[in-house]
């Protein structure tokens, strides 16, 4: 059987970094990228593989079950790597319905259609479909928030605090249920905050760089003390590829960079780097301004990545200081072109 995998949401930030990496690492696998191209998806993110012989792009919505069924019939997918999600917390506060539809119903459609194509019934895999796998990409936000100490592990109870994280938690549970009820070959990865090339302009790091270069105020929520564990996107892509190939059926793997930094450190570091390579009349730090915090803003996320490190041999190649330099270089090319 030809290996053809369905990647959903591949024109988004992480997916658009993953697909070129995956095609390079897996020359015998064809990738079909299904993306709705909402505001968060940018097809130009994939210009480098647009004409690749093993790559096909299809514009469409994972909420359209008929489309999913047609695609499975046409391509006979042997795997799914599911990125597609509404993921911006502020948007989930204003418009939670879109998050429920895409993140819950969309995930269910993909899972259910994949199960029907790969299995004859609970624990009865069709002949020739034994290696088929569904890889669900999730977030550390499903675990809620941490105090000043402690780390999220795969055993941490779920306690989502925003409509976004609640919708992702729900999708995680649906994926889990298809393993326990039907014996479907699924894996889930929960990652910490990603950063790097191709991230949407609205996110924290691109916003800091963009506003700094434009001479505008750089908005930081609250007192800037919120802490995130920052993961360079290519390190995450390597982890996804590894879990998809070697992860144990039904297991969850937390992927984190072991790079806890608060938002004040992030903004000051970026301003210092920009002061050195693109100096303005005065330090970019003078543009930092504090704005009202978002409702229910989680204080701290941090992931214990020991399971994926120990069981699969993954480790992050970048620390925050090396990764942010590469990220700034990429955005300078983009914003100053």
C-alpha cells in the first residue's frame, strides 16, 4: 500500500513548518494537506513545497464530513496528523462557537471517518491497514495553570480555563475514547508554547518584533510576569515526526522546550537583540507598554518532557536564546522586505 498521509491545518504555523520537514525526512510518503485557510492559515507558508511531487494541497474544512469521507475514499490515507484547530485564546473569549465546531466536531469527524476506513469494528483492523495511525496535536493549556513550581506531566489532571483549552481538552478525550473503545491506533502530543518562523502576526513574539520595528507601542499583558515554556517550532516538528513513527499506541507525549521565560524577559531580550542589529534612535525597550490582562489568563505553563526524551530519545536542539535569534532573523526578512 502506498503511504499517503492526511495532514490537517498544514498552512498554519506549526503545520507549515512540519510539512517541509516531514517531506524531507520521509521521501517515500505522500502528504495531502487539508486546510480551510482561515485568517490563521497562509498558503504562502508552503511555497517551498508547492511543486513537490509528494505534496498535494486541498482547501477544505474538517467540519465537512462528506469532504473527509471523499478524501479517504480517493487517497486511502494510511495516517492522519491532525493540526487543524482554532487556537487563539483571545478569539475564543469573543467567539467560542468556532472553537467548539472546529476543535471538537472537526476532530470527531476525522477520527470517525478514519476508524470506519481502517477498521471493521472494535479491535478489528482491516487487512492491510495495520500500520495506520491517527496523531492528534494538542496543547499544554488543557492542564490549566501552574503556581510558581511544578511541571505538567502526562498524568496531570485536566483543568482547562479558557473556551480554547476546554475545546482542545474535549478533543483529547474523544481521541482517547477511540483507543479505549475501538482499539484505534492513536497517539496524542501536548506541546508548550511554540515560536519561530511562519507564526501568525497576532501572536506574542511576532507582535513584539513587528511593533518594535514599526515604532509602535509594544503591548504586554498585566505585569508581564506570566511564564511560558518556549519550544522552537522545528524542535516540535522533530518530536511530532518521532511520536508518529515510534510512539506507543494510545499514549500521550508532552513536548516542551525546558525553556521557561516570563513575558518581560521575552520582550526585553527581543528589544536588546533588535537594538544590536537594527538600532533605532532610542532603545526599543522604550516602546514597551502594559495593557489590561485578558480574563482568566493562566499564570504559568511548564512541561516535563522526560517521557518523550527517555522513551523516544527526543530532545530540544534550541534553547530560547538560540531559537529567538533565528526567529528574529526570519521576521526581519519578512517585515523589512
